[in-house]
C-alpha cells in the first residue's frame, strides 16, 4: 500500500514505445510485460483447459454439508443413523378433491392410476409404499373372538355406491384418519419411502431427477377437481436444485447490469468488453478449478461467482481508469499499461488480500458448506490476481482504449483538478471534512449505532419461517407443506431423543418409564405439540391387548407385557435389535427459542438420569439437527466477528501504522455490521448458516473502500495537504472506483433477491445492504471521523520529527 | 399408529404364560417412582387422556393419565388441576357427597379426598394390596389362594383397579384386573382383600361395580356378571346372556340394571339380574360409559364417540350423535345440564340442550 505514495505521482508521458526502457520497473513487471505473448498463451491454454473442466461442474444441495457434523448432537445422529428407520427419506403426496369427498369413483380411479405410476418410479421402496390402494392399508376391529380385518379398499370394490360406502366405513375403522386420510375426507396421502441407493443401478438417488419426475406426474394428474401436494426432503432438494439452475440465469442479469454501469462510467466499448471478458475468464477459471478439485456448486457457493465477477469488474475498472488517463495524456498504450500495473498492482493485491481474509475467516465455522464457501471464494480471489491484475493490463496493452473515451477521461480529470471545476457531488462530500458537518455525521452515525444496537439485541438465531426454511414461505413446496400440517397429524419439525440400551432391552419398564417421564416434561414446554415413543405406544397397546378398553391406558410395570408390544410396534420407534429407542418430539415451529427450551429440558433430564446401561442422546430429526446448528452458529457468530475484525484491524494497522487511522477505517464497518443486524431483525431473518458468512464477507470486502480512500488521504496529508485537499484527491483517484465497486457489487448480489431459494435471497439482500452502507461509510463517515481522529497538527509534528531524522524528505 | 393396537387377548395370555412374566419380576421388582411422585401441574391437562368424570355435589371431577385430576365449579366452563400425590393413570372416581370421594387407578392406587377433590391422599397401592392379599391368604390357609397371592406379590404392582363403588363415607369396594377386589368398612383406612368372597375362579378382570335395587353387581371380562344379595358378604355368578366382555354397569334404585361392553353389546335386566334382554344399539364399537341425566333419561356412550339415549330406564336406546366427536371414556351431566365427556383427547363439553333437543 505504501506504493500508493508513488502511484499518486504522475509518470512521464511517453508517446512512442521505442522511447520506453523495457528494463525499468520491478522484477514482476519485467517478467510479465517483457513476455506478453507467453502470458497470453498461458492464459489461453488455462482458459481452454479450465473451461473444459468447468463444463463438468455438478450442482448439488447436500443436506449433510449444511449441518455441523462435528457437534456431538449431529455426531450422535450420524452414528445411529442406520438404526433410525423412522427418519428415513420419504415423500408424501396428498391427492385432494376440490369438491365432494374422496369417496368417489373418479377420485379413487385417479388415485389408483397415480399410485401405480409412482410405484414404478425408480428409487421407490416399493414394499413399504402406502396409500388407500396398497394392500398394507388395513382396517381392524376387536370382536368377541379376537380380531377382524381386511384391506381398506375391499377386493370386491367395483365403484358402486355400496362399495364406496364400504370404503368409507373401512377408513373410519382403519385408524388412518389424520395419517393417510385427512379428517375432512377431502384428501388422502400416498406415502412413498425412498431408497438411498437404487439397487438396480447401484447409484445414489438423484434428487433432481426424482423431483422432476414427480412434477411431470403432478402436471399429468392435477386439474379437473384434483389438487396434488408433495412434501418430503427429496422434494426440497429437488426444488433447491431447480432453483439453482434458475439462479444461474440471474448471473446473466448481473453481468448485463454491471456492463451497463461500467459502460456508463467509461463510455468505451473496447475496454468495457475487455474488463468483462477478464472477469468472466476469472469466473470460468474458478469454476474449472472447483470442478478439478472435486467440488460441486451448491446453493451457498453459487454466490461466489457473482462476487468474483463483481470484484473483478471493479478491479478491472480501476486498471482501465489508469490506462485511460495515461493514454489520454498521450502515453503509448503499452507504456500506460505498465505504468498502471506499477501504480495499482500493490493496491489491488492488498485489497484482494483483505477480501481473502474475509473469506478465510469463515473456515473457523465447523459447517462444511461454509468452509466450502470459504475455499471457493479464496480460489476465486486468487484467480482474480491473475486475470484482473495481470492478464487485463496485458490485454489492454494490445488493444488499448477508445481514443474518444481517453480524451473524455483526461478532460474530466483536468477539469476536476482545477479548483473551481469541482463536481457538485464531490463538493458535497467535501463538506464532511468541515467541523459542523463532520460533527453532524459522527453524531448521526452514533445515533444509528445506538438505535441499531438496541434493535439488534432482538436478533434471533436460526430459521424463523414455518415450513422448509430453504424455500420461500409462499413457494409451491411450502404451500404444500402447510396443506399437510393443516390436514394431517404430521409436524415437519421433529426433535428426536435417542435412547441407547443393551441389546434386546429397549422395552424394560425402567427405561420406558424414563422415556415417558422425559416426554411428559417436554410436553409441558411451549412450542411442543406432542410426543411419540415406545412408551406412548405401549400405553395404547396395553389398552389394545385388553380388548381395546381405554382404562388400560398406562405403562404397565411388567416386562413380559411390555416386550409383547414389540412384535406389533412400528419400526420407527425402536431398532431391529431392540437396543435403540426414539422419542419423537413434534414441535409447533423451529424457532430458536423453542429448540433451545427442548434442548435445555432434555439436557437437564439427562444430567439427572441414573439408569445403568441406558444412555439418552440428543438429537436427531430436522429440529434436532437444527438445534445443534443453532448452537454452533451462535458460537461461530462471536468467534467469526472476533476473527474478522481482528484480521481487519491488523491489516489496517500494518497498512497505516496509526491506531487513529485504524479507528477511522474500522468504525464505519462496525456501524454497518450493527445496522446489518438491525436490518435482519427488521426483515425477520435469523442468524443461520446462510446469513453467517454475509457479515464476514461484508466486513472483508467493506474494508477495501476504507483502504482505498484512507491510504490516499494519509499519503496526501503526510505530504502536507489539508484534510479537505487530501480527501478531494482521494475522491478523484479512488473515490470514483469505490463508488463503482460499491454499486456493481451491490447490483450483482442484489439480483439474488429474486432467487426462489429463500436463503439466497436473504444473503443477496444483506450483502447488497452491507456493500452500499460500507461505501457510504467510507465516503461520508470516514472523512468525518478523520476530521477528529487525524487533525492537521498530527502530521505537522510528524513531518517535523521525520524531517529531523531524515533531512532528505519527500518535498 | 394408533390403528395398530390390533392385539388379541390370546397374545396377552401367551405373554402371561411366558416364563419371564413372573420370574423376571421376582428377580428385581422395579422401583416405581410414579407411586410417590406428585402429579405435574400441566397446561395440557385438559387435553390429556382422561378416563372418568363424576360429580361432587355441584362440582365436576375428572380423572385420567399421569395422576391428573381436574375440577370445575362452573359446569365445565373452566377447569383447574387438583393436587395429587401419585402420577399413575386414574381409571375411576366416585364421590358419596360433596366432600368425600375416592379415585382408583393403575399400580393398585386408591386415593381419597375429604375436601371435594381439592387434595388427595393415597390410601392404598399395588405393593400394599399384594401384601394384604398374601397376609389374608396365609390366614385363610387356602392353598390356591395362597399361591395366587404369592404371585400377586411377585408380579409387583402391575395390576390396575378399574372401578369402585362406595355406598357411604365408610363402606366401599375397589375392583380391578385379574379378579382383584378389596373392601373397606372404615372409609379406606383399612382394606380387606375380598377375592375369596367372589365367585370368579378364572380371575377374570372386573370392570364395573354398582348397586341396584338393594343388591350389588359386578360386571367383567368374558360376560362375567356377579351379584351379592347379602350386602357384599359374597358375590355369586349370574347366568350371563353374553360371551364378550362387559365394560360397565348402571343400576337404578328399583333394581333395573344396564350392562354394556364390547362391540356395542348392551343388556337390560328388570329383575335384579335374573333375566336379561339384549338392546339393539346399532353400534359396532365398544360401549364405555353410561350416566343418568337430571330428567331421568339414560345416556350411553361408545369409545368411538357415539351417544345413545334411553327414556325408558334402559329398555331401549336411540342413537343421538355419531362417532364424529372425540372418543369417550366417561361422561356426566353438569349442574347446568350440559354434558361433560372425557376420553383419549381430553375434555369436551356439549351444550345443555343437545340430548333433549335431539328427540
């Protein structure tokens, strides 16, 4: 960054290439510019190779990557996963009638055809599929002799009113109301368990393909009074992948908008095209490298190409700006390119390093998807050093810039440097270097910080919306999920406590009694709707064994009777070897408070548990995983802020060597971080896997602006300028680029707001906000703070002091 | 899942005969914390499984799982939870006046309240009941009874009381699973095992006990009907009109008697149980509860939620309401005439004029 001092000095104008000494400049510059064809050839080859690799990049939305696998809760879950059959992957398809009831010949025919088609889909665990039409759906009744029963749709079914009436009776005594059949008899469910591995192909289930097949069936059968609602984890993943494809289209939009902004700024087709080309090359390399390293693009890391492109654009614009000014003065394009490289390579490197720090800090969060994001972004930034700091100047040295544009740029610069030609906007910004405006800006900043902080205290951890939080609340999926919760006794927010016992001992009375006691304690908590467990089933089963008499509803302390329940119990409540019980806790929502209460009560219960050889373990189920994620995220939030601010402060100090300057640079960032949290409260967003990286990215990229602006101010003030003069020079030299960067970055990420994937939209909105507010902070609050923190006297003394030590000064 | 309780009686009997049944218990009788654990005050009490409801004067008292006892002084508009020293399922409750009442439940629990249900004291539990049975059998010297009593002790307190009948503040009976019956003559301060006075050689479950026309009647498993005409000194089996299980009884002072049970079966006797006539209920599921309304009409309920009404002391019933409502384990008329139902889904209250308006 110290090179900025020299970068401010104008280089000699050299009109002819022959007059330029190619041995001038540092080693790096000579190595690159004296072998330009080789550099271009290398880049061309790299582009071809990585472009080919990039074409193989996979799209993925892995569930496991988004959870903190090292947290003990998740580790418990992963360890016991194969035994937890109730949490297997499945799809529920509700087929609803708009008018009348499901006891209708047309409805049952449609259901039968859909049922048959789904049965044939690859990946379906056929024997366990269940609907009104499957033979596993039976009714039973207690009689004097024992039990009577049959299939709900009898073999003799012929669609006649009499047989429809029989179906109605059978449904009523099947116990499937609320499970397979809605209580209002307006819909019924096809329950489709899925195989993780297709036995025919030996490959893992492809969620994207399966989901598309379901959509084809939905289109085929929906209509004519039939509505189809589909829920299930595989459908969420399928919808995410579909959304990801759609998001890739936003990339095109982002490119077009930033191109427009850049062209408006330069009015030069040639150089605009070059900058865009180099930035796209950077994205291509990045994706190619990711594919080569075996990474997939997931809904989180898909953000990175947008960032890389936008950062590339702003750095490219900076390079082009320099070259354009030199060419305008008459310097040959090759020499101009070298001059620009000389002036800006170090500044660009520092800025990119800051970005890299912002990304790298994310590695401390032990959630794979965030670590992947960090790696992906680091690769992207590394690539930018090649494409936009090296390749771009070289390409510009061949192609040059439009003569008109160069002349325009020079005119503008000359006009701006003459005192009376100040652009009104610059004059306005200059006001903040005066006492009253500076004081005002600082007070407003302080007020915002206090207000924002007060609001940010209400910031919640975790997902706050019902349904699948990955998708928008009004998405097709979440409307389907709402339909399911309305009509069926099935909450999608399930917290599972696992209870490990010795082999074949899972139905011992003391164990079941403890499970029952925990269940009852948990049921008292607000947000807990109900629970289910082997203990609860044993109570019902005891009534069942005793001719269905309700008075037998109790956990009987009799291991023989309890063991007998096992033979008829559904597998989701216990495992094959009867050594693992699952206590299902159905929650009203997955808000952080609800999850925290369940965790707290369970942990307190476990701490008091004294049963030998019985181990209560948290936590499986969507809510269990989410509880663990919340705990990790909450902890990571503080850690991450500590590291990112620590790194940024260190970098600033290394650059400025002045704690006053560090304060002036970092305080606006702090304000932005506080306001960002307040905005999250306002928008109803929680701190979660998706919003966590935003703060680090925002701070990491945000410090760029301060670095650009403050380094120039400091250099000029050390050279004897007043703050006002120094700030004006900073605005002319880097302020424009700061604005351009802020705007292009904000635009690039703002396109995400339209993503069908909820967390991408959240990330886009927050990042755009942070980029814009950071930009304003650097342009308004920073000079105002500088007025108080960096008074003129400071530099006078310093220059005197340094003057004493070093008689040969800059002047 | 609830639909899966398709278990046969045979399966349970098989389980009973498995060697583990008795021996595992005698090896280590599990500690049952529920017997000494006060019932948790729960916001979900009203939606918990409730198994019986009765009147204590103008007050309503409902009992159910986890030691829950709910009280209402405004005909069921609002409820509050009473203090109960145990956390087991309570199966039946009776008050002889506005203050004195008893509740029975699982693990052989008998509770007594002397303040209209506000507070309860445990008078008996399964552990003590078994010891009483053993002591009484040892005294009696009957080998068969002694063996049964030894089993009772070895099994631990796993047998529920299923019903009770008190004629006044002092005299009452509690009946339960496997023929368990005890009698008190001092308001529950002491209990006498009464198995040897009852003609129930197979030890069938006793589901209901009521007085009618000066006699005492017990109904139970597999059509068991017992009568005592000597003030409870001994109970003799009656000729039963039915093979299936009876779940309850309702008697009148004049000696009319209604017995009801499995698969909608209900029988009426006008001659203190000497002869029975079948009632056509039109219901296919088990009948679980019956109560007398203020105007003398009888109301009979099925587990599925059917309601039937009789205006001729039980000779015939008309169907009032279908199984659309929640399940019913017990019901009673509130002082304001509304109907209070309890079941697996908790409390429901039906407006006062529903039963009569239906005619």
